[in-house]
């Protein structure tokens, strides 16, 4: 199953959530706290969300996620 890591308040994360919803892809939504910079760093190497993780491909840019889907 896909995982999507997002900050609830961040508008770019909405792009990734919308595209997954439009394509009716099942995914686990992981909402991070506003000050949580420690979770995204080991995944993406930087403090950047949205992060899409399907265990083969990890990407932390909403435009890249939309293009991939």
C-alpha cells in the first residue's frame, strides 16, 4: 500500500492527496505535526513534504508525485 506523508496545513500536500483520490488509489495517509522535521529527513534526505512512498519509489515533491501517478 502507498504511504503519503503530509503536513495538514501545507497546500502543496493537497495536490498529492487530490491526485491519489481522483485515481481512487488506496493509500495510508500519515499526517505529521507542524514542527515534525525529524520524520521526513531519513525518508527524503530533507525536510520536504508531501512524501509518497510505495516501497520502490520515494519522492518528496508534490509535482513529481502528480506526474508519477
